C-alpha cells in the first residue's frame, strides 16, 4: 500500500471512529488527497530545482529568483491543515500493520 493510500485510509478510519462518514466529509478527504498530491509534486520540484531558480527575462538575460514552488508548497500545506481542521481531525494516524517497524 502506498503512502497516499495509507493517509487516505487513516483519514477515513478517523471519520468512521467519529461517526462522520458523510458524502461531504468523504469529499473533503478526496480534496485533501488532491492537495496532498500537489504538495508532493511541489516538494519534488524544490528538491530537484532548489529554493532558487534561474530564469530568462524578457530581454534574454538570466536572473535568479525564488522558486515559486516554495510559496506554493506553503499555501498547499495551509489548505491541507484547514481541511483537517474542518473535519476536526488533528493528526492523521497511519494504521499499524504487522509489517511496520517500530
């Protein structure tokens, strides 16, 4: 099972434990997971490109700017935390399995 599947399962399990498995809440979990996938891509871009990138200006010169993925990642994280707050879920807990190590 991938980390994405584990996180989604954990969120849904927490909703079940709180007796809040409604279409609205499940849709919010799906939205959360969409933001999670975007966050993962932004993190990969930052890892590959760095926090500063070189771009060409309109007149053909190169200049170094802050990687927009850094601020985008901060916004995605904020939205994800807002969704968790809306669902009244504080910390996603991964379900333990016999294959997990301590």
